[in-house]
C-alpha cells in the first residue's frame, strides 16, 4: 500500500498517510482542516513529469 504525503492548507503541517486510493485530499490530524497531497521531487521526476493530477508546488 503506497504512502502519500499531505500538507495542511491551514497550519502547514505535513503528514504521511497510507491510502488504498490515489486520493488528493485528506484531513489534517492537527487542526482538522483540509490538506492536499504533495509529491516529493524525486518521485515526481521518476514519473517523468506526467503525474500532474494532485501535484502541488511546495511553498
Ligand atoms: Zn492543520
């Protein structure tokens, strides 16, 4: 099962979560706000810049 990394839109907390689905959003474990999936640079390059769905640029 793949591990995805999410970042909270509100408090900027990053956390990892095991998900069966390739979902783009999760809930922040700290504040409960919506969080979006982030993809590491290495993973993104392996994908050949084709996986744009769910990708968010780090701030
Ligand atoms: Zn949060």
